[in-house]
C-alpha cells in the first residue's frame, strides 16, 4: 500500500509538471509531434498520444509507472539530441549505486531466467519490439524506447560453468532527460515488455 501511495505521489507530481509546460516547448525538446491537442510519439513500438493539458494518454494500456515516465520525459527533456553512440550501465548513472541491487533483481534476473536457456526466444522478443540486433553477449538488441532514449538489452545463456545473466545499458545522455529514479522504473518496464514481446 505504501509503495502504491509513493507511485501516486510521483504520478501527481509528474502530471502537474506536464500540465505546467507549454506543449510546443515540450514537443521541441522531447522530439515529439505537437498536433493540437495531442503530443504524438512512439513508446517502444506503441504509438502514443498525450492530450494536453489534461494528460490523458491513448491508448490507456500503460501502467502507472509508464505514465509517470512519459509525463516526466515530456516535461524534463533537454535540448541535447539523442546520439546512441555511447552507453552506460545503471550503476554508472548519478546515484545509480543506491538502486542497483533492486534493479538487478527486478530487471536483469527475470530476463536471465526467461531467456537464459532459450536465446532464440530472446531474439524473437527483440524483433517483436522492433529492436536492432547488435553485437554483445550471446544475443543483444538496441531498442528505441522514446524519441531521445534508447537502450541495449543483452543476454548470456546458461552453460556448464556460469548461470544465465542479462544486462541493460542506457544511452550516455539519458540523464539529461530523465532522473535516475525514473530510469529505474523505465528499465524495469522495458524489461517486462521485452519479456512479454511488446
């Protein structure tokens, strides 16, 4: 119950921040389309429309955490472009060490458990999210999550010597657009959608 209240507080804060910003400014900074009264963009492979100023999101299938992420992305993105040329681990994000162990448990371990003995299924799930196969691990994908945010998801299969493991890397400019606590939610949300195939 306490955790849900914490999410509700974050939701209210993020929605208010969204409502207090001019939509054209958000569109320019977040690299999304402003077609009054909607801000339009893709979240993973899902076309999203956010109504301004109420904040209603279409389609309405997203979790509360994902809605928080979207409001914060729109309200907090900066002018820096997305490059996708350098990558950092969650541990390397500002204050990332404070959330790293729960991030391993909630993001890495479920990926390793599901795909560690089925790399072909991992590849199918990555393709379902329109990811780009890249070099890394036993299989890896680069996923465009939001217009200025991309991630890499990597898997190493279980063998006789080592257990399966997974990793998530972020674009090295990601902290210019979202806080580490929001990236914590984003990494877990993307891992869940990856596991579900979209």
